[in-house]
C-alpha cells in the first residue's frame, strides 16, 4: 500500500507516493534527503535563535601572515555581494562519513560503483527510501577524516559523525546492511513525528520513528568531544571548492594552535594502540556508561599539578574537508561544530556550545578572526554567516 505525502518543493506543493513495500529501495536522492519544510513552529524557534546569538559585524583583520586569497578559474568567480544570511539548507541531522580521502566522485553515492556508506544511507532515507520523511531532512556528506582502527582489522568498517547530536559511531561494518539500518533506526530517525504524519497507520508511524533498541547493534558509540572544522573541498563537484578546501584546511591547522587549541590528526579511535599509550577522553556513551576504548593521539609522559589539569582541559579540534554542501559561488564554505561541553575563554559555558555555524566567503585572511571570534569567544560573524543549527535541530538565522 502506498501513502501520499505532501512535499514542499521550491515554493509549490506536489504529491509523492512513498512506497512501503520494499526492503532495499533503489538508490536515489541528492546530498539532502528530502525537500526543505518549515512550519510556523520552525519559524518561531528560528526567531528565538536570532535573539540568542552574539554577533560581530565583520571579521577582524589578521595580525599575522596568512596565505593569499586564491585566484579562481575563468568564469567561476566568487559572489561577494549577496547577503549570506539564510543561505543554508535545513536539516535535522548531518551524517559525516569518514572516508580518509578528499577526491570523491561528483555524486558521492557513485564512489566505488555505488558500494559505499553514502549510497546505502540514501537507499533508506533518500527520496523514495523506506524511512524517507519530508519533515525530517538528513544530510549525508563525505569527509576526509580517517575511520577508526578496529582491533579486528580483517573486518572492514567505516566511521561516522552525527551532527549536531555530536555522536561518533566508530565501527559500521561494511559487510552487513544491518548496521546501516541500525544507524538509521537507532540514531537518525526522529523520536517524535511531525503532526502531518498523524494520519498514517500505526505500523507506518512506528517505522518512521527512532528505536533505541537498535543502538545495541553498534559497538563503541560515544560523544564527539572535539571542535570540528569542516571545509568544503569537493573539487570534482566545483573547482572553486577544490581550490579553497586544502588551502583553508592548512590555514586552520596552522592558526588553531596559536589560539591554544590542539589540532588532532589520525583516527579518533585506534584499538591497535594500547590504552596506556593514548589520551582517553572521559566522554560518556549515549547509554550513560564510560567507554575505555583508546582514542586521540599519543600522550605525553604523565604529569602532576596545574600543568596536567590544563593539558586535560585544553580544547581540541579536528580539521577536515567535506563534500558538497551547496553554494559553490560562496566559497570558501566552512561549517564549525562546537561540542556541548566546550568551555568559553572565561572558563564558563561556551556561548555556542552544541551549535553548528555555517560560514561563506571565507578566505585565508579570515581564518585567524573566525577562530578568535567564533571558536574562542562564541560570536557569530554576521558578514559571513549563512546559518546555524543547535542540538534541538532549530535552524538559526540573524
């Protein structure tokens, strides 16, 4: 039996039949799983977000040498006049797939002839997928971060960040589609459905809701404790992003330590390294228990006193390139996710903790100011702000 959904697409209503009889629907869909839908409630929460954001009008001038603004290919300039506020696609959750590379196909689901996690996810949550929900949009991106290293290297796995829930899923076995379904059902679907689904049958509504029982199928899931700086570097999709991506990644990695922020490289979890030889972040699993699996990088020798406390509390960050997020002409495009437990420069709660902030038209000369204003001080830079999202899935505008 099929059920009609009303989808708001580019300003007009259209009717789409969502099939419920297939276990493995055909792969379809773009980077964003469904059209963008907003009601009065979303507008109201966005208005509340506007009142809560601390802003500065422009990015501070750099105080140190930085890379030059790159030249763009002929006919592919940067739009430096448009108002960026609101030029961000809405989503409830973003899946960041750790591929360990930055040379993906133009359509990421076509990598390896379609044998990849992005394609598998879009089978389930893309348009026409079994769990497709036009009122709960899920963005699927590739990232250059390496996947976790398992204690069983013979089993091929992929890692993923879920944002803005700030969840890290280190081990998704590539030999079983069940793990993909567990990711969707256990972590990505909504806990409560949109009121427009009230007319669906109970079994159909149950299928579209999250079920915590599926979480037990995924091993080692934990909080994501690091600041994540994501730069669109999808060169096969657009040359402008391909130029800006590696340039901005290198500039952030150079400037972050100058602000006292430690840049982490390598896998977030490496089970091949003994726990005593690595820094273990005492983050809590979503279920509430502590996980002793090693994560981070090689630790310095043990220390005592204030220096040890300061080292344990130092902000850490990971910088990576990601696939297409829209808005090539606003390159460089940067998303900054600030974890919920992040502390501000005064030691108190960070003003943007738990938020994702989207920026456009970021040049190398802006990186120092972005770090100082947004990551350190918790301010949004208005001239570059495309939008934001908090942990409740509220889309933020100025």
